[in-house]
C-alpha cells in the first residue's frame, strides 16, 4: 500500500467525493484507510446504567484505499504515487504529476 498515515488525500468516489482530508489510520491487511472528518457514520450506544440516557456517537468509518488519491504537494490536485531512488541510495515516494517528493 502506497498511502501512509499523515498523508493528505482527496476522495475520488462515494458520498464525500471531491473532499480532502488527512489520513488518521491505515489498515493494510484490509486495504482500508480512515480519513479525518470524512465518511462519518453514527452509532447508537445503549445506556450503561439504569436511569442514564443512551448516546449517538459520530465516527469516521474506513474507506477502501482505491477510493482515495494522494494530493500533489505542488499543484494541490489528485496524483498517483511512484518511487524513486536518490543518489544517496534512499528510496522516496514521488508524485507522478509533478515529480515532487512526498
């Protein structure tokens, strides 16, 4: 998986299409990511004690990694990710559109 925690991404499919956000969690074995403040769902929680009221909790649900693309640091538009080996032997991720190091 080429996308990592902390990357800025744009959503390319689904109810939040076109919105951008930061990745807070990555699940590589499931190929899913959680984007901060997007794909929000509600969960109804039962009261824990008698006399207490239940709660409605809002949370960001995981998205499939195929529905997000990295935001190019130079242009601010969606781009694919490639890799490049520097002269020092270090392997870095680059944005395909601008060849900028991510």
